[in-house]
């Protein structure tokens, strides 16, 4: 059986047979790989610890029929600080869930994306910057990797340059911000077409989200920041709220692109 070595982050798994697990991993060498970890559900087995989600391993894989087979695994990183903090853990599981869902599209840039993912997990583990702010920066960069970078500088309808006085909606289908004038125009058209007031409101809300100038500024800042300086624990409550609102806009946009809700963040709202 031919074998090869990869460096990979565990991003998901499911049970196989009595004691095995199939791991979904994002590898630097080949992008998404699914491989069987034999005996990973046997308590105390050596591979069980390596098979946990978010662990980074160096693996020797054998080519199998349906899935690859893990023949050796050496643990490289486990992110213990992340695992101690439920809030940060939820965001990191979200990174893994996004990678699992969209990872096939990242095969061509697997080495750079692998580094980006590991760096993003380390940043959460470091704990000096607010977890939600880090997640916002991650999510915007992630969209850039996928080629779904949202349009934040110009209105997606009229292409006019946006200013803080001209912000109205984030429109999910168009992937960016619609200015105040185009939003008013759209609403007028819908009324003219005979939409009832209730229908008009509900259908528009599903496709878009109202955003304030402050939320827009947080989006611009996060999109331009490789290291998110300035978004930390010392920010005013208004900034913290706007950052969280910006994160939710981008989360919803990603879910719109994915066609489903991400489970990892359901907990965050309840914390
Ligand atoms: Zn416009």
C-alpha cells in the first residue's frame, strides 16, 4: 500500500464500525483528506488523543479505497488554552466547521490556508484579543480565500463610493453593502409592484440586514487588518456591540453562501 506524509488539522469526524473514527482533516499538502483512525473510539487508545477536533498532527497515511488509513500519527499542537475557554473553543470549532464545509475549494492553496488556520487557532489560544473580534477578522479573510470577499467600499447596486452617511443594508445575495438611495429605491419599486407592507418588509429582511455606520466602520477595519490591533478588551461598549453586530452580519453572509447554519456558534448566543 503506498504511503505518504501530511501535516493536518482535524476539522471533523464521524464514527465508523465499533471502535473506529473517520477524521476529516485539512492538510498542508493536499487540502481536505478523510482518513480512518483505527481504534480511535477505544478508551485509552493512543490514537484517540490525536483524533480530537482541532489537533494538528503529522501523519503517515496509506491510500485506501474509500478513505485513507492512518498508519502513524504524531501530535504537533493541541491548543490547550482554547480548550479551557468555552467561548474561544466555540469560535475555533466554527473555524473547523467552515474549513470542513468549504475546504474542498481551497485545495490549490492548501499550504497557505493550513498556515492561516493554524495561526488563527494560535491567536485564539493567546487570549490577548477579544474572541469575537478575532473571529470577525478570520471570517472576512476566509471569504477572501473563497473568492466571496464582500464589497464594503462601493454600493453593490449603483457602484457609488460609500460613506458613513450613505450606508443602509448588507445584501447577502449581492455580497455587499447597498447604499441608502438604492435601498429606498428598491422599497419604492416593491410598493409600486403591489407588495403589501408586511410582505415587503419580511422578504427584504431575509435577503439583507440593516447596518449602522459604526458597524460598517468595524467591517472596514477588520477587513483591512491582518493583526487586529485596536479591537481589544479596552474598547467602549458601543464599539464592542458594533463589532459583534459586524461579526453577525458576516456570519449570516457565510451561512447564506453555505446554504446552512453553522452549528458551532449556536452556543455562543447562549453563553
Ligand atoms: Zn447605491
